[in-house]
C-alpha cells in the first residue's frame, strides 16, 4: 500500500471552487495530468511487485520505509532542520501516532497479498475513503447523500468479493480481512496526518512519520522472528524499486498534483490502481482473478467514484 491516498472528504477544503456557470471551465494542466498518470502507474506496480518479491512481507515493509527515510532524511535535515527542532510535543506525538498506524497498514496489507489475489487485496485496501467518511462521521462531520450512496454501493461490492473468496479458501478470506483492516488503518493515518499538516510541513511530517513506521515495523519483525536479510541481490533491487515507484513517484506525485487538479480528480484517478494492479498481476504473474470477482470489484470502484465525486462538496 502503499503510503496514504488523498482523502476526498477530508481534503475537500483544498478543492478548487466551482466555476461561474457563465465562464468556461479552465482546462486541467497537461503537465499535472501527465504527473498523475505516472503516479497511478507507480502505485499500480506496488501490489504485483510485493507479491513477486521473494522476501517476507513484513521485512519488505520495514526496508521500504528505511530506504524512504534514507532518501528523504538528508533533504529534510538540510532544508527543515529548524522546523524539526521546533515541532511541539503534541504535533510530534500525533505524527508518531500516524506513523504507528501506517505501520499497521503495511503489516496488514502486504501479507494479504500473499493470501488472496492482487485484485482482491488492492480493491479492498482502496476502501480507505469509506473508512475515512465513517470515522469523520463519528466526530460530527456530515457527508452529502451521494457519499453515503457510494459507501453503500462499495460495501455491497466488498460483501460480494469476500463471498467469492470464501468459496475459494478460508486463507483467501483471511487475506480479504487483512486488506480491509489495512484500509481502516490508512484512514486513521490520513486523518491524523491532516491535523499535523495544518502546522507542520509535509517534508518534516513525512520524515517523523516514516521513521516511526520503520521503528514499529522493526519491533514487529523482531517479535515475529522475521528474517531481515540473506536474500539475493535481485530482491534488494526489487525493494528499492518498490520504494521509488510506490512512495517517491506514486504517492509523492499524487500529493503534488492534488493542489491543482483537486482531490476529486486525483482520488478518482488513483482508483485506477485496482484494475492497473490486476492487469499487471495477470500479465506478469499469471494471476487471473475468478470471473465472479469482476462484478464485485466493479461495484467497489463505482462506489468509490461516487464517494470521490460527492466529496467535492
């Protein structure tokens, strides 16, 4: 999973204001649309690459975050040293809490890719916006009717998909449960991160968050007795490629273009991760989902599109 996707309802305040009906709408910037396409491609490669990497899923998650900190750290210390020193205790604790939830997200989602199909795991982890809506409702934030309709449609798809996987094996159903839990953890990560970023730059926040994620995953790996090394050089290159494509290109570029394209366009485009990952897994790994899973995945995507569109308000 990648690091978190832009939340539609939570990010609604950054969406462009509706244009005057009498004035033609501005065309979307081509360069940002190109960057968004690169972002979606990078994110779509994440799940098949994790599934194909011959290393324990928890170890992949740990080293992915360690590498991200190694790349981001020098820049953050050079350009944001004063800010890092001045972060208040509350913001530091919240950033650490977000990092812990991100660790939970990785610890659930990445093993799920070894238990169920890439298509199922990816479709279920992209329910993050639905969990975000439900969590925000607990705090008194009301969503438009279209968002709730989309949520109901997507969860109907979830029920159908889990029923299909149950017919395959209990292991596949457990993988579905892990992917759903990963989506819930990512929702908490995004909501806490949105609060921290009100006063802390994205760079400083990301460094603290990823460093916390790496520490938590290291503890999990040690407790679980997960091997941390001893693989061929090709495995290390795959983990490095995962870090570059999923985190540096994928999620970083999506965070870059959301300011100009708006959360609705960006979030809807990122939903292409599901068919993109499924196609890559089918062509590269020969992993074709059962025919009965296709309608369920389409229901989930349709519901998420409705959520993304309704979230513009």
